[in-house]
C-alpha cells in the first residue's frame, strides 16, 4: 500500500466516524424533542409500515 491509499482509508474512517457521531447526536436530540419517540418509529408509523406488519399475523 502506498501513502495515498493509506491516507484515503484514514480519511474514509474519519468521515464515517463523524457521520456516525452526528447520527447518534441527531437521534438523541429528536427523541428529546418528541417525547421519546425515535426517528425510525416515527417514519414507520407515518408510512403505515407497522400497520401492514401487524395485519399479517
């Protein structure tokens, strides 16, 4: 591996860590603002995915 490849992989790893950190921060902030309801739960309810899953049983 040359230096450019190593630098690219390090940059990719740092970028992914920043993205993960921001996602966690946004998720916690959303839960605080919406009485404990998570983003995914809100999205699933809005698109009636949970209703479809419950009807199959």
